[in-house]
C-alpha cells in the first residue's frame, strides 16, 4: 500500500489532550524533527496538564521537534485560523473527524493514537511508531 502523505498533525485539544497522551507523543518525538511539509499542533486539555507538561519538560521536547504548542482550549472547534485548503490530510488525536470539522469539506482527517500521530509527524505520512527512525 502506498504511504498516505499528510499535511498536518493535531495532538490533544479539549478532548484527548490527557497527560498520558502528552507523555506518549513526547516519547516518540524526543530527539526527532517534524517533517518539513507537516504542521504539528499540540494542545494540552487543561491548564493543569499544560503546567505538568512544563514541569516534565514535555513542552521543550515538542518545541525542539518543531511543533507549535497551544494553550489549553478547544481551538479546533471555533478558530478558523487552523483551517486549511481542500484535499489536505490531517492525523489527529481529537475525537471528531466529520466533514468540515477541522478543515475544508474536501480534506481528510484520520483519527489516531498519540503514538501514531507523533510518528506520522516525523515521517510525513501515516506511520507506525515502532518504525520511527527507520529508513
């Protein structure tokens, strides 16, 4: 099967931005860099989780990998700035992938675990986290 190239990864939000999700994504991203063609947004679910990410050094891992870290929110619910053009592909740990939810009606959203989302961010396509770093 041909790899599914992606344009964006979303890890977290007001749903599925749990501390354990942040830790899992950071463990995959640590020491790696996000693919240059992929935009990655990390959104802890709450201020408490955001602060715990700071204490544990996870935000530094995300930033060093090339992710944008947002403050806790449901941004993908109401902020149009994150919307993107047609025929784009996004891997997301959020809980919704219905048409028009996170982008143009012709875009595709693939729901995934934090590990798959992070591995895909590095690879530039939907990837197996067990193969991060394999050529």
